[in-house]
C-alpha cells in the first residue's frame, strides 16, 4: 500500500492534478462506508468532497485495494467493494494481489466498472485518469 501511495504522491507533486490519501474513510451513505487502502481524487473535486471530519463523502476518481490473504477479505475486495465502487461512480479501481502477483485494473465503461486489463510485475501501469503517470508494476509489490 505504501508503494502505491508513494508513486501517486510523487506524480501528484509533479502535476498538481489531485491528491492521494492512505486509508481514508469514505462515507457514501449511512449504510455504505468503506476504508480503501489508497485513493486519488482530482484537485477540482476535493474541496466539495470532504465533510467536517475530513471524510470523503463522494466517490474518489481512483480507488486501490491491496488484497488480504483471507478468502473472506479477497471476496470482499473482488465482489462487494467492486460492486459498491461501481454503483458510487468511481472511475477506476485497482486490485493489487501480491499472492499471484498481479494488478487488475477496472475502468468505468457504460456506467459500470469493468475489467480493463490484468498487469503483471514486468508490465508498466498507466491510466487515462492520471495523465503522464507511469509505474513499473513490480515497484508496487516491493
């Protein structure tokens, strides 16, 4: 999780296009709240997306989850959170699975998050949401 945050934060410093955060609380509604591992939100959306306590109350542009080893947690990231983030308007969702190792990238297509690509350590990660961002996937697993 730290490597993903560091890569996003460095890119944010260079571009000024948004802000990355580690484990922020996101409150979508009274019944739907989550604490993803890392998020990124565009600068122009940030001020209107925080409540008085500093929690996000709207969907970030990018959510990153690092999969835990337990089957229950894996299912939550791959199914429940994917469905929630899709319904709430997240534009891109990365699931990092260190056990395999792979990174699944889901992108919004026709109002739904769909699997766009599965990347492996030797691949380079880019995103249409993050202009100019490039990162070797292996760096996210170190």
